[in-house]
């Protein structure tokens, strides 16, 4: 009979540990550890025998994330699959554990059949994979896989303490677009070409991997030969290949000074550097430096502060009025968030909104702003101020993380508002990304009486096709689009066509970023309905806006 495989259960709670061991011991030999430190000691002793680890995230002495980071950076341990055990309502734990290298998770309370099945699946997956070397080589390019790269790179820098190394990451610009336009086969051909050119240039001994779709990485001994010409040379070779004359790669470099950082984090930093030159014409690479480090630290302090700030009422609402171009009368206002933090100072939404979108906090913040806007509207109504509609911004993830229809129907009911007083602005790119889902939700919101706007129209690509399909109520032209188009001679601008198309589709048109009288005149003459921008007014405090409303009510 075959010897049972050995599993390691890492869990501080004795009862939970016992339950897990009970479930597993019928089929496996089980070792137990009550924290990450003890687990590492057991692993040092039994590393070649352990087929899988079940890991609790919250433990004294050494928590789950730290433990995962140890595993990931140890070449002997990084291939052992880990299943994380979580409370069923802690999505944050799941995401954190997966991003730190866990392979799967099982929620508490434990369901024996599910645990046994997941354990069996993972073990057999890993065994098959290591048999066929799948885990070591990327089948498309023949380069190393991410996991194996981490292992090899760690081994290399530890074996050569006297050498200095860099992590060099490269990305293709607009690879997703390339794939969409030319198809996956062409996309694959491009990736293979990138790999071949890099191997030809750097030689077969350089440790190189493809770590994600179009993201490549290598570990290089530090040199001072880096310059734009060096990197653009790679692109020139790529551009000589048929069909690839327009593609371009960008590079990011992380100089390894602190060798204790996990290789994965080093790659993230090199990636940050690469992001800095993304879309920047003529600049092919950037080196991770103190400015980026400071930015990372600043981002972290923003993230650390956000929840408390929301509770403390530090997020405030500003209103930017909107005017009818026909007679310059007040026709609405957009609610824009402002955040003044006691230590960080004034923070621009352009800085913190993208961070909140990434970490999901945007949903809480948006909900707070919507509620404040509804409170204001209801107070104005009670004061007899004849409010004009308020537009609020909806983020991409709001569609995925909550039931927007229920949310807004309940809000309007709670504050006794006519839904038509609420305009919901949804950025163009959100429609493009998942038209079916967004259109369906939009349709229901419209049925419930809310007014829907496409925001930032003209900022991205594939705009016109979306217009016809969307059936939204209002088209809001992007600032840049408005400013570029009104700067062109009249017969060269596409603005009149966009406006007349919207009108044919029964949409109202709002122009954002109106800054000059000439822009206002131009927009009025082509039939644009409303204008918003510094020409009329900057976003203003609640108090100023209330004064404006009061004077408007007197007219
Ligand atoms: P947006 O929705 O396109 O908002 C318009 C932005 O343009 C605002 O910047 C506004 O202050 C600015 N702006 C208005 N008129 C002019 C003008 O004439 N010239 C120029 N140069 N700029 C003008 P702000 O307030 O910094 O907001 C930036 C972005 O942050 C917004 O772009 C929106 O995407 C996001 N945002 C702001 N508040 C919220 C919010 O409460 N929720 C969500 N989800 N996003 C928000
Ligand atoms: Ca907006
Ligand atoms: Ca906008």
C-alpha cells in the first residue's frame, strides 16, 4: 500500500486545528503547528515530505502573510501549495493571501467534503505540473515561469553576495489593444518575438521569465550601459518583424540594494518604474528611485488614513454648478469629493480616487457622498429652495460590488426625493468594458426615474459605437475633448457631429471644462445644451452653493 502523503496544518486555535486534523487524518498523515515560526521549523525538518499546507491567516508570533512570504522566497519551499483557511466574510484576507502566493482558500466553518476535494485537487495538480515541467517553463515563450524565476533569482543573488544585481521588467504598450485588433494568435506571435529578441541579446544564461501576459522580467548583473538607445534597440529589432512595426516596449529597473526583500516585491517595484514611462513618447525606461519610494509611502499613508477619515467626516462635498448655454441659467451641479487630512494636507481626488478604486474603498466613499448629496437636496427642498438636479459620480467597481438599483431607490425613498433630481455619471470606459452588464443596470435605474449620464465622453476609444447602444439621457463631453475640439478651426472639428448625433438620439449634451467665453460661444452655436467649467464657476463649498441656490430661487 502507498504511504499516505503528509500535510501540515498551521493554526493557533486548538479547536480549529483539531477539527481540521479530524477531517484530514483519514487520508493523510498530518503535522501540526500553532504558528508560522513553528511551521517553518517543521518544514526545515520535513520539507521534502510535505505535500500541502493548510494555513490560518491570523496567528500570534508569525502571521499567515509573513509565513507566505517566507515560503515564496525559499527555493526549497516555494513549490509547496498552500490553502488558506479564512472567515467566510473576509474577502480582504482571501485577496491578500492569494497575492502572497496561496493557491486556494477554504472558508470557515469547515465542510469536510470540500476540504478533502480541494486538497486532493491541488496535490494532483502540483504533481502533474512538476512532472511535465509546466511550472518551470512558460509553454508559449520557453522562458521560465514566474514562480521558478523567483526561486532561481533568489538562489542566484544568494550564491553571489559580491555581485550587484538589477531586476529588469518589460511591458508591451497597448498589448490588450493589439490582441483585440489582430487576435490571440498574432498576440502570441508578438510575445514569442519579444522573448526571442531578449534571449538573443542577453544570452541564454540570463535568468529570464514571462511573469504575466505581456510582462517579462530578467535578473541582470548591474551595469551602467542603460540608456534610451540601448532599450530602443530592442524595439527596433521587433519593429523589423512583419506586422510588428508599430509595437513598443517599456522597461522598469529595480536596483537590488536590500537583498532581504522578496523577489516578487522587487518585480513590483521595477513594474512601478515601468509604469512611469508608459505612454510617454520617446522614453523607454525608468529606474525605481527615492521619488517612487516616497510615492509608495505616501500611497500607503493615504490608505492607512482613509477609513478613519471617512468616519471623522473629513471627506467633504463640493458642488460645481452647471448652466444652460441658451440663457446662462443654473441647471444643475456636480457633487465632487474633497479631502483635507490633518497631516497629509489637501489631497486631490485625482490622487486618491484611483487608489480607492484599486483597493475597493471607493464603494464606501461613493456611498457616503451620495448620501450627503441626498441630505442636502432634501434640506433645500424643505427650505423651499427649488433645488436643481445634482449629479453624482459612480465608479466602475460600484457596479460590481453593490446592487446599485436597490441602493438608489432606497436613498431616494429615505430622503423623499424625486429620482429625477439625481443624475448618475458613469465614465465612458466603464460602458466599453462590460456593455451588457452596465446597460442592463442603467436601464433599470432609468426605469426607476434616475437620469443617467455618460461621463468623460471622447476621452477613450470606441466611443461612437457606445453612444447608439447606450440609450443614456445625457452625454457629458470630456474636458480634454472639449478643449481640443474648440481649439480647432470650425471645419476641422468633429464636435458638431457628435452633438447632433446625440440630439438625434434624444440625449442632452453637457460640455465639461468650459474656461473661456469663446468656448462657451462655440458650444452654444453648435447646439450643446449645458456647460460646466471655470468660466462659470469652480467647484464650491456647500455654503457658497447654498447662497447661489438661494439667489437662483429669487430669479
Ligand atoms: P470628473 O468627474 O471628470 O470631474 C470633473 C473634474 O474637472 C473635477 O476635478 C473638476 O474640478 C474639474 N474641472 C471642472 N471644470 C474645470 C475647468 O474648467 N477646467 C479644468 N481644468 N478642470 C475643471 P476634481 O474635482 O479634481 O475630480 C477629478 C476626478 O475625480 C473627477 O473627474 C472624478 O472622476 C473623480 N471624482 C471626484 N469626486 C468624486 C466622487 O465623489 N466619486 C467618484 N467616484 N469620483 C469622484
Ligand atoms: Ca463626473
Ligand atoms: Ca468628467
